[in-house]
C-alpha cells in the first residue's frame, strides 16, 4: 500500500472510531443544539454572499463535487445565493461547461441582483417557482438532457411531503457514483420546540422523507463515511449515493 492510500485508510478508521464514541456523539449533539439557537449557520459567506450552512457540510460538498466532477448541479432553495455561488466556483475550478441550476419559490430582487452581478454568474441558472411544480420539474429535466453527471441538492421546504416529492422528481437524474444530498435531516433529532414558526418538526421533516424514499427506491444508499468524519452536520443520513442504474 502506498503512502497516500495508507493515509486515507488511517483517516477513515479514525473517523469511524470517533463516530462510534458515545461521549463524542453526546458532546457534538449538545453543541449543535446550542449553536442552532445562536443561528450559527448564518455566520458565513462564500465569495461575499451569505451561504447559510455549517462549514463542515460546505467542506463535505467540496469533497463530493471534486470527486464526482458533475457537469450539472441542481439545488432547490436559493436564499441569499451563497450556496449556488459556492457550487459555481467549484465548477469553474473543474473547467468544462458545468452549470448550477438554482430553484426557489421566491427569488427576492436584491438577492437575484447580487447573484447576477457576481463573477460566478456565468455558470448559474435560476428558476423561480415551486421545486415540485410540474413545469419547474420539466424545465430542469430539459436542462439535464445532455448532462452525464448530475448532483442534486435539496434545501428548500423541509416538510416530509415536499422533500419526498422532490426526491421522487429529481432522483432519476442521478446516476451511479453520484449523489443526491438532503439538507436539514437534523430536524428529526432537534428539540421539539426548535421550530415554533415552521411547518416542519420531529415527525415531519427531511429525515422522515428520506426514510420513506429509501423504502421505495433501492438505487440509493446512505454514505455513512461522510457523516462519520463530519459529526457536526445538518444532513445526518442525508448524503445519498446512487449505487444502481
């Protein structure tokens, strides 16, 4: 075994040991709940735009995209634009003609303007509308027709029904070796009063949708290696790797 393979194997073993440590898990869970109360994910930007994500998941997505090398990324939920600019910047580094398609039911004018004037704008397409509306799904499918490697990221409405419909609508775009990533599955393990002004909660969230989806679809499996090394993540059980055509 060469040095690089030995290093990577040791790193994976360390991550698995860390993930199995109950004290480490408890400390992580406690920290995560407290950090969420302080809106920790709102502290960060990517190339000047708010990304509203935990740094660990940002790094995990960088590793995933660099490994898969997609020519199309589909993301539901645009918010303030940092995430689609992040994906666009990775596609720029990869070269080629890769694009990121962002979908949001309400793209506010000031956010659209900031995205459209950004240096990464040449790789970005935006669609305003519900991510599960038939016309939006058809639009995305047309954009995906000539693309061979597609990554899908779901980060919009976090209710069970909405996420399950997104999974059913977009999972067929993903081919073996690539991923569909579902953010905010962590809602399932958050305190019951964590989302008093939202329609999602412990029994109605992306994690429950993922479980229902995996019961119906054997093309995907959870890539536990990712969450083992992150521990801190908004997407436990949400990194789904396509394993069948």
